[in-house]
């Protein structure tokens, strides 16, 4: 939402046609804060969620108790998962 308030359209000419270039108009501090928050929300947070889900799946697979008469095929399946 703040992108709406912190941007402007700059008019320019190219091959006798008028175009507009949308640019952000942040001051230095606000621009850095916005960039860091955007990075955290769009990259760091999803990576952490994916990491947590995969670790949970690995723990669930390895916590399964195997009987003493486990076939070699079942062990291979567990390793593949």
C-alpha cells in the first residue's frame, strides 16, 4: 500500500511517443526499511516455513518404530522418503 503513496510517474519521449516510467520516491531510511521488510516477507519467512515443514517430515519418518523383522525393502523405502 505504501508503494501507492511513494511512487511517481515520470513522462519521457521515445521515438516520438510519450511513455511513463513509474519510480519509487523513498527517502533513504524508509526505502531501506521497506526493502528489508519486503525481503523478509517474500524470501526469509517462506524459506523458514519450508525448512520447518521438511524437518518435521524428516523427524516423523525417522521416529516411526520399525519391528525387528523389517524387510530390506521397507528400509529402502524409509531411506527414499
